[in-house]
C-alpha cells in the first residue's frame, strides 16, 4: 500500500529513473525531484498519506491531488512564501490527522498560500484544509463518546477523519500568515469541507493571521476543541463566516468578515452560526466559545442601496443550546442582527438566563431587524422578545439604523480593491471596549475600542492578505 506519494511533473522529455530518488520500496517506483537530474522541477504533487516528517520548500509549487493525510505523528513543515495548489477538479484537501502537526509559519512579507491552480479560479476549485486533534468534543462516533467524525467524506476505514480526545492543551502545530483561497467542497448537503476546518484542535495550537477567501461553504468552522485564534479574515465566502459546533470552547479575537451582496448559500448564510450540536442537546462540553473585537460587513450597504441575495439571514444565529459569547464587536448589514433561536433542542434562552451566554458592548448597525427571538415549542419557557431586548439594552449594546453610522466607509470597497477597516472620526467604534466580564479575564488583549481595527495605524489586515481576487 502506498503510504506517501510525492512526485514531479516533468516537462518536455522523459527522464531516466537513475537521475532520481525512489520514495517507495514496496510498490510502483515513485519519483521525487525529477527534471534535469539536479533537483529542479516545476511542480510537485502530494497524494495519499504523508507518514514521516516533510518540509515543503518556498521555491517549489506543490499540488494536492485528492485527500492528502498527514499521519503517524508526522510533522508537515511549510516554509514562508510556499504556494500549494489544489489540482483542478480533483477535490484536493490537506488533512492533519490526530497526533500529527502542521508547521505553517509564514511572515507578513511572505505568507503561505493555499489556492486554486486554475488560470481563472473560482470558489470550490479544491476542497480545503482540515486540522484534527485530541481536544474535547461532545460528539460521538461508533458508540464512543468524545470522538467525532469530521464532515466532508474525509473519514475512511483507518479512522483518519476522526477527532477528539481528553487533551485540552493538544498541539496540532502553527498556522500563521496563511491564505486559503477558492476552497470548499460539497460532499453531501450539510456535509461539506470548509475553507478551514478544525476538529478537536487544542489550545497548544497557534492560529494567527489567517485569511479564507471565496470559500464554497463556511470560511471557518470549529467542531469541538479549545484552540485560540486571532486575526482571522473571512472574505466573500458562500455560507457562514464563523461556525461553531460540538463543544468548541476556545477564544477568538480580532476577526473580519466581508460579504458579497449577491452570493449566499441555499442553506441560508450567516456571519456567525452556532450550535451545541445538531440536535441542540445538553451534551458536554457545551459550545461556549468567546469572541471579541470582530468587524462584520454584511451584504447591506445603506450608503449604496440595492438588492441582496434573498438567502442571507442573520449576522448571528445562536441556536440549538449554544452558549457562545460575543464582546466589543460590530455587525452590519444583515436582514437580521442577533437571532437567539430556541426552536430546536434545549432552549438557547436558558443560557442567557443562566449567565452562560453573554452579548456585551456590541454594535448592530443597518440590520433590517436588529433583534429576533425564536421560542422553543418542545420545551416552552417564559422568555420573550421583550426579555431579549431588555437584556440586550442592559449590556452596553447599541443599535444603529444605518451601516453608515459606524463610519467604516472604506470597508465597502469596490470589487478588485483593498478594503479599509479604519473607523473614521466620530465612529462609535473608537471607544467603549470593555473587558470586565470574567470570560475575558485571560488570553485576550485588552483594548479600548470596538471592532477589529483601532485606527489608521492599525493595518494588521493588509500586506499579507489578498482582497483583489
């Protein structure tokens, strides 16, 4: 059985195998570093399984052919500036399995880029990046609690698509200064591979400065785990920007999402979607992630009125017994701002009453219906939209009628240009950041502003990113 395939695309002429190094002993001869015999090559292909540690070099272009699994405790190191493409129409994906690591540490000047190989790329040209770890989840698989099967058709007879364990501090490596473009693959309805998927990834993992652009499903999705992430960008994805499920309890700070007003998913697109699990059960660990300093630019721009895709739904849909919390953030331009959805499973509003779900010091601007409540019919409570409104108003939150009121005019940049997320003079985002809630007591950087960007000197979202796709 082939465990690891890495071979060159040779251009122009056949090359003698005597000039190359064999990778496998027990199967067909696999060639590495073909070409003219001195190791030069145009492209390298990764396929199957990587079972021993490997470094991808910045002077090469690598292709993912089909599902590529890093297994056996191996570490995949990717040099700054390296480019990895998903082979056209092969649904390529990179999967870091439990116990293995990815060390993809780019720089602001030399980010690591995962993208399409097509000359005219589009969303869904390849599948995406998946990281699986041993941190806790409330999922179950094959009768085993605390183990989940990641969606997207990734799992196989060897269990390489399973995630979850008992190590909250599990370390799956580093993603830093990384771009993921045109990814996303629909294996089945509601069983897609996202731009970047985390399954049971632990807090020992570093995720910082990651952009997912033009995803064909969610941009970021977390299934269980405890990983902390910062400086995330979701740019013009199809479905949800930040999706949390199955007991994810990590922290996220400084995130940006921008939507294309004409592009949304048939399932209904949200900036935030959060479930404890698909059934809204009371299983633990409960989905309880904490977000702060997020800037969400929805499909509605009050300064340039026009039609939007009717499949857009909510800036935030917190449902199915999720207890995520959001602080110091701004959500603009969705049909609905905050939707507390208790219609399935254990009532989500119980998490508000029980002081487990917090929404504080946030701004909802230019959302057609700022607040919405869906009561439980299976387990009715006395909670109402009036209660939600009272709670919202008591927690330092603000509703503004127009997206223009947040003074982020540069965020609605024309296609092909780089947005500017700096709040202008007089913006309500320049002050009012607060970190008094105990959920913000550790890990978070305490700042005095709301949203992801402080001022014109705070350009963390520029340089290593690409908005001109």
